[in-house]
C-alpha cells in the first residue's frame, strides 16, 4: 500500500487543512482533523466546508484505493450538529462499485462519538493506474 | 450592509483558503478564489473540497444576507470539469425562502466561463439576528 | 401504533403503486413493492421514479413515526443497478433527529439482497400531531 | 424526433401516473401532470414521490434526447411548497454534458407559477443507440 500512501500524501489541500487520512484499502478509509481557529465560520463554529473537506479526503482515499483513478462527480452532505472544538473523525464505507462508478458513504463524528454529518459521494472510475498519476 | 461585511470578514475558513466574497444582499452573493498550490488534490487538479469551500462561502453569505442566522442543513454538489490554474468564480441565486427554510443554487465557473460545478444548498433559518452573532 | 397504520394506509400514492409499508416506529420503517409492468421505464427496466417512490414511502413512515408531522425538504438518491422483475425492499434508519429536523437513510435491495439504490432524506418536523392530520 | 416520441411513449410508469412529456430535444424537455386523488400523500397534499416522478420523466427525456441511452446515477431534489390541486409543470435544462456524463436541472412549478421543487440529476451515458432499446 505504499502507492496509496504516496497518493494520500500528495493531497496538498488536505495537508493545508491539517487533515490526516489512513487505512485506505479495499474501498475503505479513515481520517481525522483537529479543529483550529482557521476552520471556523462567521458564527464561530466549525465551517461546513471544513467538515466537507475531511469527508472528501476520506472519500478520495477510499474510492482510489482500488488502484485506478476515481473522480468525484456527485456529492450530497447533511449537517446535524454544530461543533466548536476538539477533533472530528470520518470513516468511509463502499456501498457499491462497478468498473465505471462507485458510491461511498462517509460518517463524520465528533470527540464524543456523535454523528455530526453524513456524506454520500459517487465517483467516475477511469482506467488510469494511480502510479501514472504519481509519476 | 456594514453588518454583512463584518459577518463575511469573520469567516476564518474562507480567509485561510484565499476566498473573497462580495455583493451579499437580498439572497444573492458572489465570490472568487485564485487557485494556489495548496488547493490541489493528489491528481494535481483543483480539489473538490476547495471548489465546495468557495461555493459554501457564497451560499453562507447569500443565505445570511436577510439579517438573521442561517445554518446549512443539506447540500448537493455536481462536478463537471477538472481545473488546474487561474481563478474560479461562484454566484448564488435564491430559489426559495420562507421564515424557516431557504434554498440556494450556486454556479461555479472557471476563467473561461465554463461551468465547472453546480451546488444546491438548503439552510435552516434561526430567528437570531446576525448582530448578536457578531458581538 | 394504530395511528401510524392509519397514517400509512392514507397514502394513496403508495397504494396506487402497490407499495406496502410496515413496522413504522421509533424512527424506523420497512416496505416492499412487487415490480409490475406499469413500474417500467422506456428501457424496460424498473423506473427510477418507482424505486424513489418506495424509498419515499418508507422515509415518510419512519420520519412520521414519532407522532408529529414531518415534511420532506431535501432528498438525494444514488442508483446502482437496473432491475427487471421480482420484488424490491426498502428499510429506513434514523441517522439524526432533533425537534425541528430529522435525517434518514433508506437502503433499497432486490430479491437477491443486492443494494440497488441508496436514499438520504431530511424532513422538517412540525409540531402538528398526526391525529390532527388524520381527522 | 419520431424516435424520441416512441421512447417517451414507452415509459409505462409515467403513463400510469398521468405524466405527459414533450419537446424533448438537444438536452431539453418539458412535461406536466394533472393532480389526481391517487397522487396524494397521507397528509392530503401532492406526494413528494409524484413530484419526483414528473421531474424524473422530464429528466429522462432530456438526457436521452441526444439519441443514446442515458441512465440516472445520482439525483437530488429540494421541496419548497405543498400543493393540493391543479396541474404541475416541469422543465429540464442541460447544465453539462460530455460523452460519458450529463447533468440536468429540472424546475417544477404549480399552476400559479410558484417553484415548488428543484431537481438536479446526473446520468451515465452509454453508447447504445436508442433505436436498439426501442426494437
């Protein structure tokens, strides 16, 4: 899985936001993000875009874990609870996959284990091997 | 509209990503983001999470422009085209609003005017005045 | 749960489509629909609208099972597999609920247990008791 | 456009619900549905599933209007307003299309011209010509 680690460490946007992603294999992945001041919105709570970014990074890792390039085409997210501090956690589950499309469900939780958001995303799967991307 | 400017300038997540939002009034808003290295994904193109972040910032400005706090509850985004450089632009339109709920459509375009993504978001509207949030 | 049974049997659209819903309580519900000729689309497979209708009926039963009126505000559905015959099954799970909003995940399967679609729906919860609706 | 008319008239689910679709060409289509008793939900208003069905029929016509088979993969719908009687109207606009994917926005209005729902749908485009489906 060295290739997958390279792929993940290449995600500069995730890095810029302090997102860590791991255990990406066989359509699954996990991640977390420690809430910092620069993740907050105008109301002083964790920005919906920051929650999305964590879920999206885990979605990308899970959907690319089969070794060929997957590109997000449609995503839907529902938000349940405002969070102000601590760390948030995301975990991806593969709901369906075929040679062209894959759909993933990512659950996002806070420190206390409360589900704060639910993310459903679909990718278009190209035949391009990840190693070609990583050159 | 000084209050709205304060509300927008309070969005630290948007600031951290180099997002600029303006013209927030009567359910509408605009914004743009210049693509930087830290906005790229593992495949070297603009991260879906960064596109979402711009749309989300414009969505927040538009839905809060009536002067009371609006919180995102459901968002759906479709991605059409990979972008590598330049600036991307987002514009929000209010599709429906009542005292409790509002729905907005945000169109995201690249430098050449191509639509690269479409974002549909619904907020729950609280009765809390924005000025109370900004204290 | 007699009230819930009355509420469900009042759903004329579900009846018109041969949808049966049961076990609606505490945020959960189940249902099924036997595929008939009038459920098919132009390509001769089960219509996406018919799959949605089954999921929606189960979503309605689950979200109204707390005894007060719930109205759908945002729904997202992903389709995975074409089906031609047999019976399809749907089951709703409550992901989050508070006094104003609730979000549900409905999984739809075919006869062989394959997941053919995934439905995520959010309701706005009114304070109106169901018995008032059923008068 | 005789082929498109055959394709539309083959949609038995739409027919079962009294949906009429027309003007399907170049990524666009229109339709309407007169509200009947069997379109109502448990609360006595037009069922969300019936609104979806009309939008979905128009979505199918628009996305198949290029002459090759298009299959729905992801749809999101937002509901704004309860309706009880009259006719509802839907119109599809093509937001993006490439050889593999297409995304459409369908606006649904009531008799008075109020927007009652907004539907965003993405299809996967196969290379199968429609005439092969219609054999």
